[in-house]
C-alpha cells in the first residue's frame, strides 16, 4: 500500500551498495537514501507529541519553586526588564545573574515574560511543549537510524518522554536551559545524520549540525561533548569505515565550538567554576565513579527521586569506592569485549559516561552529588542502546516479546512520572517529598522553611530553619534566614546573635550584608540597616556587582527614612543612573513609596522612572508593597509582603547547571 508499517517486515530486502565512501554494503537499514515519512509515521509522531501534554498538562496550574526560579526568572532584570539596549548587552556580554553564558535561555525566558508576565503556568507550558518537540525529534532520529523498525524507535522515544527522571528537567522552570539545549542538540544529530547520508565530506547538512550545536551551547553547555559522541555514532550504527584522521577533521568545527564554550566559561566565570575547596581531583573522580552505578540504577528503577542528592564532603569509604570502581570496570570491560558482536553496548555505555562528564563534579557545579536533570542528554545513549538491541533481535519468540517488555517498562514509567510530577506543584510539596528521601539534607530543610514562610507559616518555617542550621552550622545563608524568622517571631536578641555570627565569619559578603540589612529594615531599624547597606556597597562574593547595586539603592531608601534626604536621594539617583537594567523594579518601589505619602522621593521617581509601570514587571527582589516601611509602620513580613519569594531566601552561592 506504499506505507511504512510500525511492525517489522516479513522479508528483508536485498543489500544494496551505499553511496557513502568507506561504508560497507548496506542492508535494509541503509542510510544512503531518505526514508519516506508516511501517514503512520506522522500519526506516531503526533501521538508522541501529545503524550507529554497529557502527562504534564496540569503543570499550567503549578507555582514556581523557591530554588533558583527567583534568580533565573522572577527576580532577574534580564527577564523582567524592558527590551532595551542594556538588556541585549547584558544578555550577550554580562556576567550576571549566574556564572553561565546562556544567552539563548535568557532570550527564551524573556519572551515568555513578555507573553505571560509573572504567571508561572505560561513558563511551564513552554517547557512541556519543548519536551514534546524533543520527543518527536528523538523518534524521527531513531527511525532514520533504524528505518526497518519504527516500532522500536517509537518505544525508545516514548520512554524518553515519560521517564520519571526527566520530570525535573520539564517541570523546574529554571531548567528551561536543559530542554532548550536538548532541542538544538537533537537538531544537530539530525543534521549530522543528513550529512552522512549525503555522501559528501562537507556541505549544508554539516553546517546545520554545527549551527545546532552552537545554539545548544548558548542554551546550556551540556552538549559540549557532542564531537566525541559523533565519533561513537561513526562506530555504530553508522559504521563509517574511514581513517580516524578523516573523521576527526570532519569534527573540527564541533571541537572548536566546544573549546570556545569551555574557554568562555572558564575565562569569564572561572572564579565560580575552578575547584578551590575541600576535595582533590582523585576524590572527585571517586565520587563520579560512585554516581555512575546510581545513574544506571535510577534509569532502570526510577523511584525515590529527589531534586537534591546529598554530596558527601568527606572521603568515600574504601569499600564503597572499590565496589563502584569494580562495577564500572566490569561494565566497561564487558562492553569493550563485545564491541564486535554487540557494538550497541559499547556506544550506549560510553555515551552515558561521556555525557555525564560536564556534570561529574570534576569541576564544582553545585551542592549535589548527582541530579535527575543531568540525565536528559546522557539517557539518549541508553535509549539508543535499547533501540539497537530491539532491532538486533532475530529469533521469532524474542522478536515478539522484546517489544512487549519495552512497552511494559513504558507503562510502569507512566504512573511513576505522574506521581513525581505532582511533587513539583509548589515548594512545600517538593521539599516535603525531598525530606522523605533524604531526611538529613540540610538544604532541603532550609528551602522548605523558605516555602513555608511564603505561606505565612512562621512557626513551621522557624523549625526547619533551626534544623538546617543544626545540620550545617557554618552555612551563612542558613544563619541569615534563621535570623529573619526570629525577627518575625519577635526574638530580636536571638536574631541579632545569629546575624553577628554570620557576618563574623563572612564580614565582606555583599549578599549576606544585604540580607541582614533588609531584615533590620523590615523591623524599622533604619540606622542599623543603613550601616550594613553601606558596607555591602564595597562587599565581595558571587554576584557581587548585583548585590552592590541593590545595596546602594536600598541605602538611599534607608537614608531618606532617617531624614538624610539629600544624601539618600543622591544614592537613589546614582543607582538608577548607573544600573539601568534594574531600573524597572526599583521604579516600582519608588512609586510605591511615593504612593505611601513619601513625596520626598518624587523628584528621583519623576527624573528616572518616566511613565508608571505595573508592579508585576518589577525586577527587584523586594516588591513595591515592602515600601510601606516608609510610612512609619515598618516593612511587613516576607509572607505578607506580596513577593513570590521572601527576601530571607538567599540563594546559595553555588553553580547549578
């Protein structure tokens, strides 16, 4: 009937010669000619696109999470500000707000803000649509690799779409960078496959593949290992029998892009990324070896997942390290020994390991030992392996039962993914679930405290802040949060003690100084707040430039509140003049202050703010309603301040890819 069936054909076609030099005579899975995309393939792709919409569609009612979502979106002037020249300069050349060069991600989030404003459901919807598109691209890529078995390609892509470990990449708004990088990374794989099919050494398809990698790296540098992965594909399933030098020369544009991305990241953000702390290279390598079996286990049995897997700061027990190293060596030896009989095993295992290298912990990238979001690209190797094994099955019994087993795994993943998605409804739900998996994770207690504080549950928030401080007493951010909640509870002496302890350890940290200053400002202690803001103006630490700008602006407010009108107005005007990217949020604060009978601020507001803007477009971490402190009543507590994220939730100074 001229249609490609989703089931294997009864007979194999006779081999024909490949048009690509260096490739053996081809069988029914030859890549030398385009495959017809008929009605059944289109229907399969459509069903695959709709599957994540059905599974994750309820996320349009979900809230954002108090874990990097404020930093990336709701408190980020790159996203919440206007389309100005300063915005474009900061997107492409700036160092804030995170130590990653991801201009495409900022543009994507900025476009969402333009369309949806501060509505989290809009951001969730775009993430789900991107994930659905990635599932379709993966299906078409696997089908192009194995055209005789589109059923196997469909199963592999469907497992990618519904795997519970990918819930984090889809439903965490901050991970827009992951699904966006995946979209262009998969496009690069398609371009490379078209290049191989074309039979030419160079040409348009290769240019498209290089462009796909460039766009992917501008979303997130996760696909930086793509040149090595392409060499694996040359081994299998492309089976390109060309000299290694020829293949390497072909990968040169990809290697140059990857090297440029690495140099840019280390050159501009090396102070964040270069490991300078506790564990040496050998110990970090040991941690990577231990996590590899864990990644395998969670792929085959994705239960008890959590957004933060604790990182063991001390050296690993020798028995644990030896067991993990032995298992990794065994799997590697098995894959190498069967490289001729079953090359899919070597390629799939190597893809997983190489894909995880950028997030292996060899270079510091956060507080976690591993993360579910890190599997989004590395899982492609295991799915390629499983699809290849389904294609390889020849015995009639196994040929019938293998797809049934794969379908059973798919059906098992559906309820697991649905349940895991429910935990991402809001911060309280997520961190409560995280504590059921890792009850001694101090940062989960801290983040749960922040989420509870948003709800106004001060007593419960204090309990979890106390627990976080007990588990990690040296963590300065926990001390600031605990001091904030003690103030809200009326415990001024306890708050002052914990603030002094935090600032005694890090007296020049601008973020901590700002956090403590805002706490006292909410209490109406403008003199103490002004002194701390003044110190923060010359402070240091991650994101110091942004913190110093915030300090100068709020110092101006504090001085006006103290009656130092001229000096305060000068600080406000200087901050608005020198940091136009923050102007939108700061102007919303000034309008709120003027609206609360503070006409002293009107000259600055009129000079720099122009036409009023909606408070919903404010880019400041402190919303307009917090300015009620200026009418003498004091700043309301964070839970009632109108902010999605309380000021006490200070972002940990770590890099989270």
